[in-house]
C-alpha cells in the first residue's frame, strides 16, 4: 500500500530539483554585472522612501484566522463525506449539528463586519 | 536491491514522460494565450518566429535564459532564491496522482484528492516568501493581497470538493472518475452544477488570473510579488503559474466533467476525452482574461466570503440530504459504487 506513495515522493523531489536546475541555469548562462542602481529595490525609479517591511492592515490577520476555522471545518467534513452512504442517522445528525453551529458563527462574523473590506 | 533500482528507473522514466509534455503544454499555452487574446481583440498575435509564430515560446525561453538574475541588495538572499522553487515544486508534484486515463496514472493512491489539495495550497508559500524576501513595497503589497485572496478562495474550493466526495464516496481520483460513468447526464457537473461553477471561479482566483489578478495588477502595483524577479527566476514563477492553470483545468475535468469518459456511455472512452475537456477548461481561462475587467479587491473578498461560502454550504446540505435518502437518479450512490467497484475489478483483472 505504502509503495504506491513512492512515485509521489519522487515526483516532489524531481519538482524541487527542476526548480533548482532552472535557477542555476539562469545564474550560469545569464550575465552578472551588478551595480548599485540596478540592485536597489524597484520603486518606479525613485530612491526607496522607507523600509518596505511596513505596517499593514489587521484585516489580513483576520482573514488568516477565519481561514483556519473554515479549513478545519473542511478537514472534519472530508472523512464524513466519503462514508456518507454507510453511516448511521446519528452520525449524520451529529455533522448536521456541527455545520449548524459553524453557520451560526459565520452569521455572527458577517453581522460583526469581519468580512467587510472597504 | 536490483528490483529496487529497476523500480526507481522505471518510475523516473514515467515522471519524465509526465513532466516533458507538461512543459510543452505550458510553452504552447503561453503562445495560445497570446494568439487567442489577439484574435479576440482583432489582432494577429505573435507571428514572426517560426511558422505562424509556433517557435515563439522557445524564443522567449532563450531570451529569459540569457538575462541576468538580479538579486536586490536589500533582499533576503536565501529566501529570495528559494521562493520560485517553492512555487514550482508543488505545481509539478500535484501531477503525480492525476489519472490521464483508466490505465495512465503514475501513483494510484487512496488519498489522491487530499494530496492534490495539499499541493495546490502549498503554492501560496512561494508567493508570500517572494513578496517578503524582495523587500520592496510593491512586492510586499502584492503578496499580502495574493495570500489573503488565495486562502479565501481555498475555502470555497474545499467546500466544492466536499460535494464531489459525497457523490463519489472516495478520495481516489480514478474512482471519482469511474463514479461518473453512464454518459454525460451522470457527470458531477449536472447534480453539482453550483459547486462546479464555484470550483472553477475559485480556481481562477487561486491562480491569480484575470479578472482576479490584483496580486499582479500591472496598472496599480506593477507586477506584485514578482516585481523584483528577472531572468530565469521570473520564468520559474511563470512556469508555476501556467502549470497551476493547467492543473486546475485537469481537476475540473476529473471531478466534474467525467475525466476520460466519453459523453456517450461506453463509446470511445480514453485519453483523448481527457485532453479535449482539459483544453476546453484552459480556453475558459483565456476567454475570461479577454472578457472581464479586473475586480476591485473588496469585490473579490466579498465574492469569496459572502457569495461562494454561503452557496457552497447550502448546496452541501442539499446534496447531503439527497445522498442520505438516495434520491434518484444522481444521488443514489450505492448503485454508482457497485458500478465503480465492478469496473475496478475488471481493470485490476486486466492488469494482473
């Protein structure tokens, strides 16, 4: 059974090797004539005004947190969905309750304005 | 030991047989994009290099190969160079479990769909790391936008896949296709129509393609996360993006359009149907790009969170009830599973 996963592992390795080989080819074949102006970060020809690692909107964090909640929900749904035709009504109702609670949470987020992005 | 070596070499050959056509497909997809969009805008498109411009992708490749790979002074050098690799490797690795036809599959694993989901999600690391390591404002903004957008649409995508799982009763890609046997009316696109639409649009958003290309938004943040990349480093990002687009099209084909199955039950199933359907989905990407203006960022987030997630949750509930009560003709999956099982037994019987 696990032998089936060997080609997958090999494929990932080949993918990484390909990326490295292409990059190295670019470094080897392409010229390398660095100078101060060329190597400065691109900012439409201006000198960089300040550090690029600036403050950013807290909503990006919020999106990430919401993503974790919903992605976990999907992870819970996957095994349930696969065996849906063989499970007992109790298991079915349990998942329906779980989804119901999450939907309430979702409506709460919506009303609180966590999904707004003006 | 000797057997192991033969297995290793044989697997390597098969991997090369997948990667090389994939690379050629990417090369000609870029040409097709320029030609198709050219035609839609009543232009000719590239037509100088080779007959009708057919050698254009190779000219592009050689040009990129001979350009300098600039590493900006302020960047985090290691992360800057590893980011393209991190975005290319998963884009390619996901192809390991794609069944091209009933026999043509490299790794027929049971957790196929989970693996694909994991690999397509990993791509976001390349984008975030590239934006961070460049240490440039445009790259940083682009990568933040892109990451938030990708995770938002990932949820809609995951929910759409739950619908597929409920109908197929399996995570194995081959069994998912076999569960759609019985002609065009039994492809999952019919009972799961809203999920199929949500899945494909989410796929367009995941790959940062127009009309969801605010991450690259040429007219506002120049090129987003790969603004400071040049030469082959840029080419690797480009390769990953196009490989991902082909990947999304192939997944659309497998999960909703019946994979290698022909529209008429049992007549001429095979690899060619997989190709035709995938090519059609790929054409849709180009068509979208030529047709729709770019969405605003708040519109994108609204579509992802407030439209797609409610739609998919409702449709999952509907499908759940329908499958549980075995509603004919689509949701009675016991029949489908016995049919799929029989087909599997025939297939494995041929193999041994």
